[in-house]
């Protein structure tokens, strides 16, 4: 009951100014897209009229084809922006990757996914901060948490929540046997101060400090700069070790913790974010996408049946085809 009261207060007291400003920017962008479509249609019509009078003019043909291609691209972008209409789609987000069944191969697979998403974020011009990463026992990573900032970051990223399955010849097996591995991707909105004005009692928090792992020079090796915060009533944990100071890591961990608490409370009260968590076992039968490296090459999304054999491009971050297909698929449900 106390959590519900806190949530009601959170919604009532949240400032609308940041939301209004964000919506205004989005409306300006939509207006510019519409203007671009109008101009491109007019230019294409002019080009087609010239082409009718000069059917053998290769330059005019090239220009018209270019205009039509540009128009298709702009219309597609408008379609996608219309599909990004969820309550939290405009927010930044927190992405977590966890290795699942498959031992060392799964931990290596989790690191491969981290690389894939990092490259995709760069293509989308999202800024990314790796706030926490737990190395694998022999290779790869056990888990990683990233803060992702960008236009419609949550709206795009939420479409990859679920289990990702890898099939390949294992580099960690002396006989190079075929190995199936799993990793889970989870995404929640990153609530800023205008959203997350929620009271968390200091007595409900346990704050632990420890030495950050990984590369970082003498500072990381000599100081307990990493911070782990546990919300005792819910058991929710957040930690950060990417910053050089304990204070900065505490602020980052607190922001992540607040986002996770708000997301959980929202789910409990109204079930509005029912796709934030995937509680399925990170193993067989629950994957949303399969990446097959051997005996053939294929990446297939099992929700939309979208697939491609260009697995190299996918692992380099070319995953928009899957994201956009899932957006369209979800809009028809």
C-alpha cells in the first residue's frame, strides 16, 4: 500500500515542463518531415513531367529515381516515428545484458551482443555509458549495464527485450563442436527528475563500496570507488563502477536504482510496462531471435519471421530491420 501511495504522489507531483519541451521538439521534427515529403513530392512530379518530354534523358531519370528513393526513406522514417507512440518511448533507457545457459560460450556471446548493441547505438547517434560490467570466468562477460541516451532510445531498444540464442562451432571446445548459447537483454526507461520524483527513504537503502574491476589505472586499483546500492524492501540492486569518484558512481547507481523501482511500481499498479522484464529462463524455447553461425549463416527473429543471411552486418550493428519489423508487428496486435 505504501508503494502505491508513493507512486500516486510521484505521478501527481511530477513536473510537466520537461515533457512539454520534449513533445514540442518532436512536433517540430514531425513538421519538418512533412515539409520534406511535400517538397520531395513536388520535385519528383516536376522531374516526371520533364521525363515525359525527354524520355531518353539519363540525367533526369537518375534525378527522378533519387527523389523517389529519398521519398521512400522519409516516409518510412515518418511511419516508424508514428509507431513510437508508447508512454515511455521518448525516454532514455537502461540496457542490461546477462549471460545465460552455455557456460563460457554464453559469457562470450553476451560480450558479442554488447559489441553489437554498442555499434548499433553509434549508428543511431545514441550516447552510451557502460556503468557496470562483470567479467566472465574465462572469457566474455557475465553481465553489463548501459545508460543509453538518444531520441526515442527506449522506444527503439525495448523491441529487443528477451532471449538471444547463438549457434556456432565453439572456440572454447578442443573438438570445435557445435554449441548453443543464450543471453538475455532487458530494457527499462531511464526516468529523469521530471518523472522520478519519488521518495526513497534512506533507511531502505544499503550502500556498499568496493574496488572497481577491469582497466582503470592506479586510481581504480587503490580506492573503493565502485558503489552498489540495494533497496531493501524490494531487493532491487544497482551498481556503478565506471566513474573515477565514489560520489559520481553513487549518483549513477542511484539513478539506475530509482528507474528500476519506478518501473516495478508502475508494473504492479497498472501493468502499463508489461514488456520491461522477461522472467523466462535464459535457455531453450524462449528466445526472440536466433543467430546461427554454423552449419549455415542466418539471423532470424522468431516474433516477425524477419531474417537475413548477412550475419556479419548484423553483428556490426545493422539490426534496424529487426527493430522496425517488431515495431510494425506490435502495432498490429
